[in-house]
C-alpha cells in the first residue's frame, strides 16, 4: 500500500495534477480529462490572483505595509484564503454537504507567509518547500501569478517594508530602530521613556533604548541601556564611516539545484522494480523491467556526479551611494529601513556612558570597501538569506570573544 501511494504521488507530480488539500492563494482547482479520466489541476483564480497583484503593487510600488494591506482587506470584507476556497467548493455541493465559512479575518503573519511563498510563481510546494524534478529544478505546475523578477521584488519589499509612525494602533512608544539595534544578549532593544525631576523643579522626559529582556522580567546577564540620541549618533557615525561611500545593491533570487530528493525517489523506484522482476514470469516483462532498472541506475549515477548548487541571492550595485540615501531619508524610520535592507545590525553592550556598539556589515559591502571586485560584476552569496546567516556567525563569534555562550538570536 505504501508503494502504491508513492507511485500515485509520483504520477501526480509528473503529470502536474492536483492531489487535493488547501489551494495555494491565487489559484483554484479545475476538473479536466486526463488519459480518459477526470483529474484536477491548478489554474489561476481570477479573484484571488487580483488580490496578489494588488498586494504586490501596494508593497513594491507604494508605501503600504503588510499590516496596512491586511487591515484594508478586513475593512473591505475580503474573504480569507480558506473561506474563499470553501465558498468556491460549496457551489457544486448539495446543501447538506456544504462546509460553512468561518469568517476568519486577515492578519499579518498568514498574509506575509502567502506573499513569501514561491507558489505565487506556480511552483509546486510540499511542506512549505518547492518540489524539485530530476534535474533539480523547481516543478512549475501552473501559470505564474508573479514572474520571478516580481516575486524577488516582493520579497525585498516584505522584508524591508516601511515602519512609518502610526501604521499600527497602540499606546506604546515608537521604536524607530527596531530590528536594527540589539543587546549583546541578542534580543532587540526597545524605546523606554523616563521622567527625570530636575533641581529647578521642572520635569524632563529622557528617551532610552533598552534590552527587551527587562520588560520580559527575565533580564539577561547585562541588559544594555543607551540614551536614544547617543545611540542614534553612534549608528549614524559608524554606518556612514564604514559604508557611506559604498553603493547600494539590489538582490535577485536564484533558485538552487539539489538532486537529493530525485535520487531518493529513483532508488525507491529501483527497489520496487527489483521486487517486481522477482515475480515476473514472461520474458517480455522481465526484459522491460530490466531495461527500466538500467535506465534508473544510469540516471542515479549521473545525478550523483553533479554537484549540489545551493539557492542564493545575487547582488548587483544600483549606482546609488548609501550616504545620499541617508541624507534623503526624512526620519529614523526611513533610515532604519535602509539599514535593514543593507543587512546591517548593531549590537550594544553597557550604557551610553561606558559601553560600546559593535556594527555588523555584510561581507559583500566589505569586499567592495576593500577594493575586491567580484567576477562578472555580480555579488554572489550562498544561502536563502546570506545576510541572516552571516550576521548569526558574527554575533556568535562576538559573544565567544567575550567568553559568553551562544546567546539569543532574533530573526528579523
């Protein structure tokens, strides 16, 4: 039974057929005739695909955030992905078999997960990962809602979305440098306002950046506390001093090639053929099975000889200098978005009186700063998010030099 299920799954993948489940947002299922049988396949949904295009335009070409899009869709009564699927499926069902819509509202995390899924390019997904063919390429089983170039632009917009003041309701203080400045324990630092009574009887409100562990009632070994104006001055000085004259880069996602899953499937098929040939009696059947086993064995040998190429981001200079963008930024929220896009982080220890700030700058800008030119004018970094992995290693090494453990890593 397990072998039959695996064969059925392989058949559906090879023929780009829908095997059931939750529709990828932007698509719907249609019934068609395949080899004389009724099968299902994914096609672009005219309703939800327009919502994807709307989100793309608002995030890439506008100034909206994922939160603003979700809030607007709730105000307009836009159905959630599951409710839309239930509504479409209920049209062809009798009343007693229809599943009720739950009225789920849009929120930031589900919408962000949808917008970051390669399924928007028509890629077949399994457990949140793209399905690869025998050549190690992502299997495309439907017309794309977004082109690869548009999808890359959307990913950059989601990661570096503007955090303008008033974008979210709340009574807390704004933290312009949220996601940029961190305590040496690894937790982000938040703004805290403190009232100070002066000798002349007046009251002054001082703004600090403080480790989040303080508000969590679970203080780290040495929570950093910095006056906001002092920390902003250090951030500006260090960033412009090390990267001010460097050119901004635009990242383009390049999918990888990994034959591991294909080799495993071929080995499983080879094992099934070995069992089948042991029970075959006709010469023609034995010959056909032997020929197929030889083909699988040759394919396995060929795929094992090919190297694994990891997915990566290619970085190309845009010609715009960071110092110009910094001066053009209207506020610290805009500057923080620039720092996040550049992959920069600041790790603080101590206080503004007797502490220090350690700046992490990704290796690609550092290579340009040292005069090392990459081949073909393109910066290549291995990994889905090279900035994140490099920053993690820098943070771990920084704590190790101070005799500390691994600490707490915050993924922004």
